[in-house]
C-alpha cells in the first residue's frame, strides 16, 4: 500500500514512494515535494542503524540455530531410548525451533535485498511471512502433541525417568542460552520475536519434561508424562496467538497498535494552514517501519513547503512515522475517479 505523493495547485501528484529515500524538496517550480524524506540528522542515523541492527539479529539467530540443531539430535535419541512423550514433544518443538530460526534468518537475509521495479517495497514483508509461519508451526506442533498425549493417557507406556530428566536439563540449558541471545532484538523485530517465542516455549517444554521425569522416577506416575505434554501444548497455543494476530495485522495493513489514527488526524488538522484531511492511511511495512499517506486540504495562499515540513516533523516526533506521503489539495478541489473496468 502506498499513498500518492503531494501535489496541489499545479503541483502534480506522482505515485507514492515505496521506501523512505532522500529527495530534495521543491517548491514554486511546480514539481513534487515529498514530506516523507528523512532530512534530519536523527533520521539519517536511524537509517544507518537499520542495516547494523539486521546484521546483529542475523548473528544472534545463527548462534541460536547452531545450539538448537546440535541438541535436537540428542533429544530425539533420548526420547526414543527413554520412551518419553514429553521428551519427544520437546524434541518436536526443538525441531520447529530449528526450522523457525532458519526461516527467521532467511527472512532477514531476504529483507536486505534491494527493491526492484515490481517489488517497490523490497522484500521486507518476508520477515512478517516468517513470523506468521512460525506462529502457525507452533500451533501445529501443539495439536500433534495433543493427539499423541490422548493416546498415551489411554495406555500409559513405561517411561525412564532419570535419563529423561538428564536430557531435558540439557535442552533447558540450550534454550535458555538461545533465548538470551535473541532477547535484545525481540521487541525490535516481529520475525525475531517469533523465533524467540519458539525457544522460550521450548524452554518451558524442557521444564515440563523435567517435572514429568521426576514424577515418573520418584512416584512411578507414568500418566504425568502425557498430562505435562498437554499443558505445554496449551501454553504454546496461548503464546502463539499474539504472534499470529500481529503478523496478520501487518499483512492486512491494519494501523499499528502503538499509533492512534484519530490522534494522527487531529495532529494534521491542528497544523497551521490545514483545512481538512481525508484518505488517511497508516500501515506497517515491516517491524519498525511504519508509513502514512493522506490527502491534505490547505488554505489558499499557504506555502506548501512550510506545511509539509511542519506535518513531517510533527508526525515523526509524535508518532515515530518517518515515511510520510502527502497530497496537498486546494480548497474546493475535487478529484475525479475514473470508473473501474472489469
């Protein structure tokens, strides 16, 4: 989604820019003026920080991926040897961790690819698709665990408690280290948060396997193993819901949760020289990259450059929106829309 570029009173509107880029504001010559360009020093620093942040996130994901892949094999072998569903469930979740971490790393790599003539936004949405896939995979793993747990509740098999506890303890350590590696970036990137959520849920799975192993070893309660697995599955579904919800919201181009669109509208309307605003849209391209487009009606005789600068600065400072595309219109202007041919 991209709004039209600004134009009014002889300033022709051109298609909205796909990504923030630096352009020179142009005034009375009748050419385009863009309000979405990061001309301030802080905006330039932010633009330079984004690639560095992605490199750091890729490094964190790669380290966590190596840890998860290394211990996955141990859990699968241990689960088969001890006949523990909780341990196999944890291994299944660890497998989804490996896939999730790999997918998240791939998404960050894709996001670095330059925009093309058709991919005007670049490949940033790959990160959101990866987050959505991670959330869906978590739910799928939970339902697979449910099915096997019900079968084992009907006929509880013999479980080896002590080996199960030892392997689960190792898995817990691996997951805690992975979660620690990813924690600094979990609030900056929805894709990384999905990977972080995977390893955190797997850490809880390892805790559950430890508890089940203790119950089996000390009390011979073999039924605890599938019961713990069901509880872990429920927790996985609960924790995945927010990730799925936020991923779908970005793909549906719903306004970011942290931005009050009504307040954005009021901010634009209260700017000097502005008479009205319509076709206001706020959406997220990817984590930390919010965009806005709108048609702004300005009073006669008002300098468009000054209005654009005020609106740009207000939207960036109050709402953190750096990519702004505005179409300035004189009072009484009516935009004619051609009928859609089907």
